[in-house]
């Protein structure tokens, strides 16, 4: 029994080291941001649209070749390593001690990034417009007391996490992420 288990473990270890079992793409999707706004005033018209002007951040997506042709002659900057980005996911992490966060969501996008190239975007949605009427933002509305019940503050601070997904033209999956910290408030004097 012990010899059989040891033989199976040895076969699994050998199989895991095999290049055929390697599931990583030869390129990485590196996602960063240049944050323009760190405070969002949620006050707006009855539909909940924000009064903020400008974009929250510019998102930079770069395709980086992980191995060079000199270190591995099978790896090239060929067109098959071009990344086709097809969607992104936004989720949240509280940075102020609270626990309630808006529901995460996924949106479709379409862009291609060649090896060593960067694509930029400003049209990423940081939160659904209807989220203002749900927890935790709804507590900031004047008719609901204007304070977060978990922290007692009139500002909710959270990290907005942006995950970007795509595939190489060869069919290998790639992903990258970035995050930005934002203070959400209601009628707090605008956005900054």
C-alpha cells in the first residue's frame, strides 16, 4: 500500500515538472493605473449619477514577454503572443474597518495588446450607477442618516480592485489587476 502511494506521488511530481503540463502563457498582462480622483461625491440627480467631472483613473495594460528568445529559443515576440483583452471585473475591499461592499460585476471590453506594447483606457466603470441605492452607499444618503452604520463615519473608504482578463492569440489565458483607494461620500463638496 505504501509503495503504491509513493509510486503515485512520484509520477505526479514528474508530471508536474513536465513542460507539456505548463499552463502559463509566455507573456504577462501587467495592469497599473494613474489615479486622478481619490474622493467621489455620490450626490447627483434622482438617477444617482455622480457630479464628478473627469475620470477616476487611467488604466495602463502592458504585455510583457516573460522569457527572452536568448534564454529560451522557442519563445518569440510573435503575433501569437498578442493579448486580446475581452473583459474586466470590479470588486471591492473596505479600507476603513467596515465589511459591507457593493456587489462585484463584470463588463466586456475589446482591445489587443502586442508584445511589449501598452494600451490605455479611461472608460472602465468603477461602480454600477444603481449601487448608490444599495449597501453600503445607501447609508450615506441623508434620508438614511448620512453615516455608515459599521464605522459611524460619513465617508466610506474602499479599494476598488480591477481585474483584466484576456487570452493570447495562441489561446493561453492571461490576467492582471490593479487597485485604487477611493473615499465615497454624499454631498461632501465635490470630487477630488
